[in-house]
C-alpha cells in the first residue's frame, strides 16, 4: 500500500469507529463526545485537500510506506 492509501484507510476507520462510539443508537455507544473526534478527522481531511500537506502521510513515508501519486 502507498502512504496516501494508508492515510485514507486509517481516516475511514477512525470515522466509522468514532461514529459507532458516539451515536446513542449504536450497540457500542460510549459518549456523544466521540463525535468531536469524527469532526477532527474530517477537518484534517479537508485541510489536507486544500493545502496538499498531510502530517500522517509524512509519518507513513518515514516509517517506510511507498510514496503514492
């Protein structure tokens, strides 16, 4: 996997998990404060699309993930 694929995989996983933990109807509901984490991940995705810079992608590259186009 390339670094950008890993970033999107992790972001998608974090969003789905935080929604499951933050929505009251979910069987694994913990607290509605988990929705703030969803917003944080979404804001970071928005920021990276506008600036073309993503800290997590840089970290993945330093850990050995291939750079992708």
